[in-house]
């Protein structure tokens, strides 16, 4: 989702147009479908938001990339280019998971605790551990995988 200039914002129309077009160009170059959230940007610049729907249908912003032309100008930030001229940088803010708590909350809710293999605390369960099956237990342990033995009495 491309979120554009909110009512209360800093910076000129020219800077906002330049930043918005830069993000729009990135989405087009990647070939990603997107919608526009008019007025949903941060006060200092437009942003690309990735929103995830939770188990009961609510949308949560998890990842975001924000293009900020305004704060470097307000802070008087400069760098010297390869040609030796002073230039104003473009600041890029990003949050891969948004708030980590929100990300895991949505993940936990959506999977009802049945996590995907890559994040599950226990990836392998093996029942009936006996002397004959010891080779399998050692093989699993050797590959560094998490596992849990279920004693025969519990089966």
C-alpha cells in the first residue's frame, strides 16, 4: 500500500511529489500490485506499508519503508558527493516486522499456536524411544534440530 501526504505534514509540495514518485516507481519496477492510502503517510514523508490481516479480519501494519526528504533538510544534513559538491541525503526509514510484538501477535493468532516449521519450538516428535530407535534420535540431534521424546508410557 502506498500511503501519501497527510493533512498535517512538513515539507514542500515539490519534496512530497518527488518522494511519492520515488516510492511509486519502486513498486512499479518490482511489478507489485498496490493500492493508495490517501493521507496515510507519516508527517515527514510518504511510505510503503505492508499490512497483514489477522484471524478475525483486522488489518495490521507490519512492514513499512518510508522515504524522508524532509528531516535531512530540517536537520541541515549534508554529504560531499563524488564530484565534491554538498548534497542533501534522502533518509529511508524501515521496519521489517513493524513492532515485533504485533508481528508475533498476528502470527500466533493466525496459526492458533500451530507455528510453521521454521519457527516451531519443537519440530520433530518421536514416540516410543527404544534401544532399537536410538540411531534415529542421534541423527535428528546431529542435524541440530529441536526434538522432543515422548516416553512409551505416555503413548
